């Protein structure tokens, strides 16, 4: 069949083929689209920034002779046992239920091998995850699915989740086909029935109540464990200030490129702001409070490469968290399963139906036959390799900028390729000293 463009036909920029398909799906079914992954629309991202490597006015470090450290301490504001991580890349919260037990174990193995942390997610802590995670952060979510005070005490840190980048202001979903007997038992809910998570915590409504809740968590854990507060990137400047005022040791900001197991596509594509725009707002809030580096900032949402890591750190983050990228490292969307993806109406590289529980890679499924395909030991090795590469790439860029620690990177090391990125990241447009919004 001849390409329509070769016949002089032109696709509408407004009603493109994806928009037409969405309208037809809504008209045919009367339901909105639910999917996993994250935003697919193009937004300003780290690719729109470049580093200014050392030449004459700056002195680079020799990669084979001079050290560039990567360690980071998280949560030393109040906790007596803050986290000491070897690398500034952590594994974000992803639930058992959304992921198979094998996937959770593999993430724990990979993170532990390189000396970083992993995070639980909605639905509680599994024995596999705790057993293989040297450093495990326990998420306290609005749903309280799987909530267990003993697990709070068994964790190394606690993350109070107020929002997620893919769906700030909304709750999560776990459809019935993924609610196995084990998942149902952990969540104290019936098997095979769709589960929707609440969008806000049931026992408090505002910043003052959050301060009380953080105090309770500190008492439960004898003031040993750091308490994180996670927000979806929206009104970041104000949210970070309120989180710090409530007593957070660490603030986690998740941009709109962050992934999800399942939510409405209208949420994924149209709510929240890019992480590139959120980091400077968060840093400004911390600086105004005199808390930058005192309260650590972890950012997530679309982190893919060591360049992304280095740019996030240069803008003022202390560490980053990866989710979707970690699943891809495990084997998600692998071409070896191309035929099975095609049979489901998708393709390798396009598969986003995480909610269906039919993932042939054995990652986003509770089907015992499919999940058995994922070897947690081999999966952990792949994740560890990926984390090492991210770290080495960030070190390479830091050395090129003359930095002996990746956290010494700073906005002065960056320029932007577009006016939009320059305005969001608050760094100069390349070849100028102009930051949009700050005059000439």
C-alpha cells in the first residue's frame, strides 16, 4: 500500500492518527484509556542542556589518575541512622502487585550490589525484597495497602508518598487480573477485583497534620530512620517548603515523565510539570529556607543516562531515582519477546499495557508461568551493570568539568539549547549569558 504522504495527503497536527484512534476508542467503548509507563509527549528534558567541559578557563581531571567520588548521605537532618549510599542513583518505589516478586527481588539484588537503595511501593514489603535489599526504603502511601508497623521498623528509611509524577492528585490502580491470592492477602482485599488507591491520606489533610504524622513515624522507629516526603512535580516550590516545615529529612520530587503501573492516560499526559522545570523550584525553596544540602533532594521522572544523572545533580539534586529505566534494564520491552508483544497488539519498545498482567518478560505480571521467566539473579546483575554505567557516565562528565565529586557539579557548568529549557532550568542559553526571565 502506497504511503499516503506520497499521494499528496497531509496528516493533521491537531487530529493526528493517535488522536483519531483515541476518539474512536472512546466512542466505541465509552471508557477512558488506562495504561502504564509515563508521558509519551515531547517536553523539555535533560537533552536540552549541555555541559561546558573544561578547556583553558577550567581544569579537567584525569580519569585514570584522579578520583571523582560518587557517595551520598541521605537523611542526616534528624535521623540517627542516615543512609550512606555509594552511588547517587536509587531505585524508585514500585509495588509488588504492579511488579512480580521476581522483579522486586532482582531490583533489590542489583541495588545492593552497587551500594544503593531500593524502595517498596504500594502493597507492602515482600520477604524477597527485604532479604535481598541491603538498603530498603518503605513507602507509606494513602491507600495503606499492606501497611505493617513491623515492616516500618524493619526498613532503613520511610517515604511518605503524597504524589507521583505520572498522576499527581490522583490515586493508583491495580486491575483485578493482577490481584493474585498473595497480592490480595498482603493488601487485605479480595483477589481478582480491581483495586484503586486513594489520592490522599485518610488520617490527615494538611501540612500541620503531616508534621504530626512524621513525628509518629519517628517515635515508631526510635528516631533512627530518615523520613522522606515524596511529591509529584506541580507546585514544587510551595510543596517543598511545606515538606521541610513538616520535618522531612529528604524531599523526593517526581516529574511528569515518571512512570506508573496503571492510570488514566489523560493524567499521564496532561498533569504535572517536567522534572527539568521542577528541580530549580525545589532548590530555590531549599535555599530560601537555608536547607539546601541539609535536607536532601532526590529527583525522578525520565532519568535514562548518566548524562541525565549528572545534569540533575548540577541543577542541585543530591541523588536521582529510576523506575522505568530499571524495568528496561531488567528486560522490559526486550526484542526477544517481539512475537509475543505483536500477538498482544503491541510491539517491543511500545508495550505499555502493564495493567494487563501479560508481560512476557515476567516483570509487570503476577502470572506464575510468565514471572518464572525472570531469573532474579540474572536480573539483579543486569540492573547492577546499568547502575554502574550511569555512575561512570556521571563521573566522566564531572571530571570533564573539573569536579572531584559528582555533587560538585553546579548550574554554572550548564547551558541550554532552547529558550524553553533555559527558562525552566534557569541556566543561560548557549552562546549567551541570557537566562529568560532575568533580562539581558
